[in-house]
């Protein structure tokens, strides 16, 4: 994957790939292999393949701009993919988001919109075109759009206005550590999108049972 410069229609993406993998016996989630590739590689390949024609909504422009993975050095990344990590590590997903956004803020600067996905949802990239369209159709009054699956709002599968997201997760420039995702991102004015037939994009693989089921289903 080559690094693509951010443009007016580009959407940067933060991929959260840290954490302890406690329910996987301590395995690094991004390096877990299923369907012949690491979970992280499924996400990155999907992001690389997104293009304007990938949207069935008619309103989403793409593809993504730059991609930053929030992960320790032990997790290998392909050329052109940026890396970030909160300092000190293991500060939670809100701190990870702040670190990823800070990396994207370096020259040439971030895009107006930033997508958020997690490595343990290997099909999460499929949701981005619909979310991008929802944000752009909602006008400037909306801070973003994220997925709603049944009664659960998945703030870590969303597209946000970069300025609003940055101010939320790093007020005053300092990333919040160990902060509840719902409490922090719940302050934003976001649309909740039901993915319908794309609902599998929101499914996390948190246990070995879930990993094996997704692997067998491929």
C-alpha cells in the first residue's frame, strides 16, 4: 500500500490495533491469522481497495487518504502505512485515537474527515462508503456518523469531522487516557447508521471461537 496524500475528497483512516488481547489469551489481535492473512492485513487490503465506485449510496467520495495504524513496533506494517502509539502504551482506545490523529496532523496535515476502524473487525472497511455519504449529506452541523447494530452504537466504526474528533479525544491537545469510549465520543453530534446487508462489517472477533467461525465462513 502506498501512502496517498490527503486531498479535498480524501478521508484519512485510523486503525486501532493495540490492546492486550485478553480474551485471546494475550495474542496480539492484529497478528491473528484467519482466512490466510492477519486480521490487520484484511483491514488494510480493504482500505486500499476502496474507490468512489465502491459506494452504493451515490454520495460518498473516496478512496481513503492516509492510513495510520495505532500499534506497537512489534506489529509489522506495509510500506506507506503510518504508525502511532499512545505514550505510555495501553491507554485505551480514546488515547489511541488521539495518538493516531496527532500523527495525521503532521505535514501535509489531516483530511477534513477521518474514519475509525478496528483491526479485530476485519470487514469494518466495508462500512466506510456509507458512513462517508451520511456525514457529507448531513451538512456541517453533524460531527460524524457511526454504526448502530441493534441497540449498540459502535463509535469505533465511524467517520468523523477531524477537528471535532480531535477536540473530543484530546481536549487542549492532551489525549485522554483510560477514558470510556461511549462517554467521550457520545458528546459528538453523530448520525447512527444501520448497515443492513453490510451488518457483518461491524462484527468484532474478540474470542478464538469468533475467529474460527469467521475463518470457516470464508
